[in-house]
C-alpha cells in the first residue's frame, strides 16, 4: 500500500507540512554562537509508512484506518534534527517554542531522563497553527550526532528477528549509550571552555 492510498486526501497536507517544517528548521540561525560551529548538522523528514502506522495502531488497540491514525497518533509526520552539541538541542527547542507557526502540544525529554534501554533524544509533539495546515500534527526529534549514531544502530538491532544473545547485546547497547552520553558531555565542556576563551579575548 502506498502513502497516497493509505492517507488519501490528507496525504497532500502531510507533504505540505513536511516541506513547511523542513523550511522552518532551515531558517534557524545556524551560526548563532561566536565559535562559528554549526548548531544543526542535518535534517531528516519522513511520513510514516502505512505498515509502520498500522502496526502502531494495532499496539494501541485502535482501528487501523488513516482517519484514526491522524486523529490519535501524532507522529505520522516526523522531522529529525541532528545537532552538534546537547546545548544546541535545548536552544533549538526553545526557539521552536517561540514560533507562532506551531504550537507545542507535548515535550518528552529523553536526554535528561533516558529510556531504560539508554535511548536519549528530545521529542516535541507539535500542531500547526497556520490555517492551511490546522489540525495536522508532527513529531520533531532533536538529538546530537553521537546520540543519532547509537539510535540508528539500536533501531536496526531492535527490528531484527531471532537476534542471538539478545540480553547480552541489549546490555552492551545500554553501556554504549551511557558512554556516548558521557562523550557528549565532555565535548560540551570542551566547547564551553573554548567559548569562554573567545569571549575573554574580545
């Protein structure tokens, strides 16, 4: 089943929302700090496939049609923003909260409060406030490139069937997630020291 077949007359709105959010993120003042480092490294967008959406609806015990999906599941449209540093994640989230074009419905901070498996990311559920997209929702995920590296590998393993030594692998993934978070913290500290030196020299 294609995206167009599943989402029907709502598909053009989802495509419009996808373009809108990507364009919005591209307006973020990327070189906003004196160190000149990019806050946003890259942006990924997607519309959830019918198979993935139907599976999610099944898990929630809901009807599997697109109307139910768009009414109750808020991540049919998704945007992932990959940042350089943890501080950038929170600065971009604050910037998004100040935008008039969107309304923040929910915030889930898995960086401050990681999932049991070690997953770390900041999730914002948003609703468009513009008349042409009113009622359409989306999920914006913000994470560092280090956290994205871990999440990409964990996702592949998670959806593999008959994984040998699964408990050992999950334990190692959790350990790796903690180590990556520690590296992120160290990189942020190095950046802060460099930024302080730059400010003192001006």
